[in-house]
């Protein structure tokens, strides 16, 4: 039977926190192949070694070759707005405060309320 790493053991080997490994897995980032045994996620030792060798090979490629092979990282998170669309100018709006109600009244309304 081949050895299997737990998330804690893999994190220790990679010098990461176990939460960081879990976050990378949940975001779908590039991590070693794993298997679920019950509720535990286990990483075969040979898969971890192959993943580490692939990481080393990826770092030794010149930047032009890495882009040519299509090894660009997958973006994660919410998609951004296209750069050509103009964003609304939110800075021009005046923020409403408690006292801003009185500023918009006419002089007749102020005279009726008794405030001058």
C-alpha cells in the first residue's frame, strides 16, 4: 500500500498552514491529486512528488515558453467589469446626513415650522 498524506501532513511538507491548503482546494487552484476516503481528503505520495516536479519544471521555463504553452493561471473570484465601460461617478453624489433634511426646505416651509 502506498503512503498517503493528510491535509495537515501536506501542509507541513509544503510549509503552509492547513487552512491555506483547504482554501486552495476549494478555489480550484493547482494542487496535487487527492482522493476522498470517507470524509478525509488524502494525497498519494507519488501524486505529491509528481506535482512538485511539475511546479519546479514550470518555474524553470522562460516566461515566453510558459505563455506559449497556455500555462496561465485560471482567474478566481468575481469577474471584473470590462475596462472600456465607464464606471458611474459616485463621488459627485452628496451623502445624505441627518441634518441634510433641513437644508432642502424653502423659506416658507421653515416659517411654518417655526425654525429660522
